[in-house]
C-alpha cells in the first residue's frame, strides 16, 4: 500500500475529512466527506461551545476516527485542525480533550493567516492551469479567508470575521431575513472587505471554496445531489451570484430545502449569510467565481508528506 495521510477540519459549521494516498501517479482520494455539525452554533453570542454542538461534533469524530483506522492511517500522518469557532471560546479545553480521546492527536487551532495560506495551497492544487493573479476565497461559517497570489507566491492574505453562521446569528435572525437585517449585514460585510487591504480588481481568477459555493453550484447546475466532479471548476458569473443571493435571502429555510435538492438542513439555515458575502465580493471582482472543491484539507494532507 502506498503512503496514506488524513486531515480533519473542524469548522464553525462543518466537520470534514480527507484520507489520501500518495501514488507514483499523484495523490488520490481514499475518502472525502463533509457533515454539517454546527460546532459554532451560538458561539458568537455566548463565547462557548454549546453542549449539544459538542455532542454532535464528537459523534461525527468517532465515525471519522473509525474510517482513519480502517484506512491504516495513524499519527503522525494525521492532522486535525480547528478554525474560527475554536479561537476564542472559553471552553475549548473540553473540545481539545474530546478530539484527543477520539483521534489520538492534538487539535491545532489555526491562526487566520495560516488558515488562509493552507486554503490557498489546497485550492490552487485542484487546477492545472490558472490565469494569475488568483484570489482564493474560503467562505466558512465563522470567518472568510481571502488570499491573492500568483505562481505560488502569496501577495495578500487575510482572515476576516465574516462567515455564514456569524452573519445568520448576528444579523439575519428572521426567516426569511427582514430588509433592515439584510442592510445591517451588508454594511458589516462591506466594512470588513473595504478594510481588508486586498486589491480585488487585481485578480484574474477567482476561486470560491467551501459549502456556500458548492451549494450554489449544485443548484446552478440543476443537480439533485452533490457530484464533486461536476461542481469542481463550475463557473458562476457575478450577475448570477447576485440573482442567487436574492433568491436565497427572500425564501424561508423550509422553502430552500424544497427548492434546492441535496441542500442539507444545517446548510440551508445559514446559506443566506454565505450568499450575501459572496455577492458583496462579486461586486468588487471583475471575473466570475470558479468553484474549487480542493481546499484546506488538500493543503493539510500535502503538509504531511
């Protein structure tokens, strides 16, 4: 058997796993999986992981730990990282202990800069040819990473406190959101983007990473379920992102689940925050968004070899 490695990303909204094998022909996926566990549910308001959120996360970690063992992977070929949700919570020691018990490794809380760099490395690895400079947008539940680079060189990298879960819980509280809530969220996102220092107009390629972009691609393609090979590389124009944002913001969660086949309820509940961020980014960028299904997990696995 060829060398294998595993990476687990504990995000604010999703828990994700990649087990990969390095062969003479290149790196191939053994298993890639995403589950919405809402680890960061309520964190923006309380500053702590909720007991129910920890329970959901630990239950899925047990499933992932079994898959990693079955694939013959063990430390030190395992990396488990946490991002925005785990940076400032008061009870993160409980989370760390739960991860250690189930995976046998220490969870790494990634600084925003490191998360941005790994997201960039993973996203661009999924394409053989890219017109540079490339802007990678990793739109998560609690934060959004923006990385602009060319030919492997990163020129700008920033992690912003804007994410799908954070906007939903802080601003977009009604179902569907009210006009004044949308305006407040839009102003907050605009302020964050304007202060980011990223020269958006300098991007020749825009790669969109994570659940919001994947969900929109599935819907835009007319698919009834997620198909990675179809979603990866799909382009969504700036005008279409604006249309999709309006579509999501004006519908109840139950309606979105009905109208967007394959959309998980946990994702549907926060999609409005993600589409609003994507639309505000599109207003600043001259090119369409290209959806990348290669992401921080790919960057993490690459770091293990």
